[in-house]
C-alpha cells in the first residue's frame, strides 16, 4: 500500500457487542486518498484499502 503505517482505531460503525469490530485508518487519506480497513480480531491479518470516496459513500448508505 504505502511506506506509511496506518493509525488504526475501532470504527464507531462497528457492532456494539464487541464481536463485529472493524478498524479503520484515516491518516492515509490526505496523502494517498485511501482508507485501510481490517478485522480487529486479526490485527496481523490482511487489510483492505478502499478509496476515500468509496468509504464515504459506504458510510452514507449505512447511516440511512
């Protein structure tokens, strides 16, 4: 993805029960236009990077 390290935090849009947690890293948006996502239960596992625009569209649709 990049040489910069994502600064992960648990998304406020994750489930409240603690089982379905998604972590996001917004720090790469300004320089690279991507939002990395990962499963917080497997922090050493793979991550998925989506465009900032796609992430914004996804969040807007979840809020509806």
